[in-house]
């Protein structure tokens, strides 16, 4: 920016600016069109040389000044635009009048200002930038054309026979002007329009010629002319922007205004067209869209970097537990030491499982195992587990309204969401406090105005609360205010994902030193919850797997090897197939298979779910258990048609899924 040195900037030197600001200012400096950037609480002002011309005498003093002081005379026009941009809205104001001092005297000018919000590295709106284009020529031309339109229609209505007068009028403008009767014949065409028609179509029209006959040898062009002029001759008044040109010249953009021509009685007698060049305006808009897309891409890459960095940090910690544990297990040590190492590795497995479960829950949009439940009974059954996750100085109170509606949710996801909410409430009350769980039926108006029935569940604490800048980011994955190692930043995102996949809503209210309340709205279920089954009356599990054949379908050799060991430990005889095709081959010739255990994610275009359905078609009574490390892979399963076991799983879970007891 040659108009001043960077030391004058209220934002300091460029190297100290946030990356998004540097990106936009780089675009600003490369542009020959007027642009400015405002950043920070005081909206520090940076602009290029072209914008300095608009500032005029205010230019040397503009840096550091407030917008109101710079543009007090048009403040009422631009302040709503500034407010909208700072609220996250891209907005523009066309044809804003300004008086500029040019060549020593004041001159009335018009400009179009396009405002867009700017966000810092964290995604918070921290400023805005504005692209400006002068529209003086167009405004003056439109005013002249409006005057010409009025004159043209009045005079044509008075006397169509005076074509000479009409020709004199339309020849007095630089715009392309054409007038046609109801039979597509030219009543008038000015020289500029005739020149442009000849350049595009290779033919020069004159008054009295037929558009359709002249373009008879160019059927595509004839159809295009008939389509657009037919609308105008039919009484429609409209505006279109089109791009025209030929390989020998730059293509240009034109705004075409069509109006109906009527006689004094109001009857239609034709139509007329005014065309003017809007190439610069269209190109300015395209450049602005490209700049906005570049900014969005930069911010997207920063968000991805934050996400991958958080995942890498947590999983590197878990991998360190296994790497160090395996290293130690190779050495001589006591049984007590080995048990401590095994316990640490088991905890790492549990943490890794929970981390991936929370991350996938945040991205899922549908519950994988929804069922209608009595929420009050479910929470009462969870109470002991929830209280065990707290300290002794925290009290839990539950207040449930009578006759609560049932809700249809994934129970596992709900339990995880409640544990996450209780953990956050616990950490917000280091000196103790109260957690209140409240549930009641509510009716909320939907977008169409029809009331919708929800069960409203609130979890409130008496903790420290959150400031606004933290509150607006609590659903971002991996965002946490806790110390490293104390929080993954996936708790509230998992709760948000649970609400979304349950077709519900979530709201958080928080005040510093006044506590936080998380409110979930879960849609009412029309299905009655099933009657609880007495565990003592459930049929006992079958014995071990001795003498039973299991078909294991797994493409990963390492996973297959360990799964074979687990199945062998349970007493099964294992037949391994590395693909769905091989599995179907193993089932051929009436081979004795007692149960199929298959991964869902498979290479080659045929999934484990497809395989299970084909086996069910061939052998309707065959027990089938599916497994996956990505719960979204089971989204295509209908009404729990197969039993699902999520990876990683324990020996006990595998035994339960295959209906055997571990030895």
C-alpha cells in the first residue's frame, strides 16, 4: 500500500496480523479495484490506493479513525451494512451517492459497496472487508434511459407513423435500443444496436426487416430470439443478463431490459429493448466471490488442522501406553507389575473406544439402535452409575413430571450423553454443588406453525458457568478449556450429535458464577416402551462353543488372526474367509456351519451386510453376527435384522453375541 507506511496502521506491521487478515489484505493489495479491510474491536482501517481516491481529503487521516468520523454524512446508510457484516452476513448497497472532489470541483458520484464478514483463526467474526465499484456512469445512463423510455412510449403511443422522430430519440443514446412490432419486425433500431447485431450474427438489420426471417439460416439463434422477444411481445416486462462476443474480441456482459409497447388505449402493439454493458460490474462480483471462496477455504483448512491435531494428540497418548506396555512386558517382572501394565492397557483401550465412539456420534445423523423408552425409568436406573462418576461433595436431585411421554432414542448414546453432561457439571463445581435433572412434557411450535410434542430434559449445575466467547464454541470438536490430558473436547459435541440423530434440539444457558443448564428437546414417541423383562426369568445362555463351526469373514489379516484366537478360546472351530465371495464358497456343498461372524466393511464392492442378506436368502435359519469399527456402516440395517457387535469388543461381549459363555 503505497499511500502510507505500515507504522501508521492501528493493527501494527503485517507480520503481526492474523493469517485470515494477511490473506485478505494480500488480495486487497493485488486488486486495482477499490477495497478496504476493517479488523478488531476498533475496526482498524486498511485500504488500497484505489479506495484512497474515494476517501479524498480524508485519506491521510483515515487510519485509526472510526467509521462514523470518516463517513458521518452517509452514516445512516452504511451503519446497517457494517452491523450486518459483523453479524456474519454478506451484504451490499447499490448506488450509494457520494460527493467527490475531482479536478478541483465537487462532483456527484455513485458507488456500490459489498460487505463481507472476516473471521479469525478460531472462526469468530473479527472484522470485515468491502469491495467497491463506481456506478456513476450506469446510474446516469439508467436515469437517461428511464427518461428516454417515458418519452419513447408517450410519443409512440401518440403516433406510430412518426418513425423518424422515434429514430431521432433512440439514436441519441449510447445504449443499444430496438423496437419491434407483434410480428417481430423492427419499428426502430439505433446505430449502436445495429452494429452489435451485425457483429454477433453477421447480418445488419434495418427498420422494416423481420428478425425471424433474417435469422432463418441460423435456426438456433432464431429460436433464442423468438424465445426472449416472444415474452416481451406477450406483455411480460423483465431484465436478463447475458454474455455475448466472438473469438476475435473479448466477450462482454450485457443487461437487457424488455418492456411492452402499448398504444393510447392500452392495447399491445410491440415491445422495446434497452441494452447496456455491465461487464465491469459482473467481473467485480465474480472477483468478490473468488475472494470469499479463498477465505472460506483458508478457514476450512484451519478447522481441519485443529481437528486432526486433536485426534493425533489423544491417540498418540494411547499408542504410547501400548508401546511402552509391550516393551515392559518383554522384560522379567513380577505378576503384580504385569497386572498393573495390563490394567493400564485395558484403560487405554476403553479410552480409545470412548474417543472414537464420541467422534462418530458427533458426525452421525441417525441413531443406529433407536428404541422407545420410559425416560424417567431409564434415568432412575442410571442414577447409581451417574452418582459414581461424581465426588462426594456433589448432590444429585431428580425432578420428573407425572405421565412423561416416551421417547425413541439410542439408549447407549443417551447414557454416554448423560455421563458427559455429569462430567462437565462435576468439573465446573470443584468445591461441590448440586446437579438437578428435570424432565417434563412441552409443546413447541414447528416452522410451519404446527405444535410439536417434545419431552424436555434439563441438566443444571451450580458451577462456575461459561463466558460468552466459550459458550459459542462448546459444540466444536476438540475445543476445551481444560488442561492438556484433562478433557478431549468431545463431550458436548457427542451430546449435540445425540440430539441431532434423535431428531431433537439442544440449548445451553450459562452465566458466570451462576451455573450452566443444558436442555434437550426429544420428540415424543408414539410407541409404548416394552415391558421390562425380569433378568432372573431369562433363559440361560448355551454352553461353550465346543463342537460348533463358525465362519469368520474378515479381510484384515491381523484382526482375523486375533479373532481366531478368541473364537478358539471359546471352543469354536474356525473357518476363515477373507472376502464375501470366499465366504459364499465356504458355505457351498452343504458344509456344516453353525454361525457366521462377519465384518461389515469389506473391499470389492460387496459389504458384510450384503453378504449377510445373501446368506439369509440361501439359509434362512443361519445365525449371523455382524461387527464393525464404524457404526455408520450399519446404517443400512433394517429393524435390527442382524445382531451387531461394535469393535473393539471384549471376549465376554463376543461370547454373548455368539450366545456362548467364555471358558
